[in-house]
């Protein structure tokens, strides 16, 4: 995929037409679970918000799935990925900034073997901090300044 200008990208609600590209990104980013097969996508609860980030031609470059936490000011990210050929170009950053606009707190649970995700959250200036670590995962949290 050619380099994309993040200012030309748009975030859209995920629809049936996006599922094939989202499933491909999911497989390429090695989640290793078939949560995004057609049958599973039809079974996603209504409270899960599914968004894609697309280029001007409508090709999906990344996606996020998240739901409101105990309060509507809180969010839990359950799935987040950018196509490997377009990583490190601001696409994930744009998606995170989009999510941050609607919440005061965002939690992201990252499995220990997801080094790229941990690196992404740590290297980018998202102001996230590690709040919990288990043998299998790390919980990162972002809190809007002034909302502590």
C-alpha cells in the first residue's frame, strides 16, 4: 500500500462492506483469534462501537472496537489494529485521538506477546500509563488532564 496522508483519512462506522478488509488486518496483526469472521461480526453486541479508518478510495487501513465503561466518560478498547503496510504513519494515532475526543478515561488491555501494541502506546505521546500487570497482560490507562 502506498504512503497515506493522515489528513486525507476518514473514520467511519464499520459496516458489512468493511468486514473482509478488517478480518485481513486482524489476521496480519497476529491476534490469532477468529473473532472477526463473518459469523462473529454478526454477533458483536450493540454496545461495542466498531470504527474503521479509510483512505479516500475507501480502503480500510485500520480499525478499533471499544465500548463504554461503567460510566459513559470511560471507554475500554478491546480491538485496535493498523494494516502492517501502513503502520508508523500516524494512522493509529489518528484513531486514538478520535476515541479520546469522546471520553475522559480509556483503558487498553494488551497481551504480553503484543510487543507492537505496547510499543505503540509507549512511544506515542498518548500519556498512557501502566496501571496493572498480570502474567498474561498489561492494562494501560489514559486519563484526560483535569479528569483525575
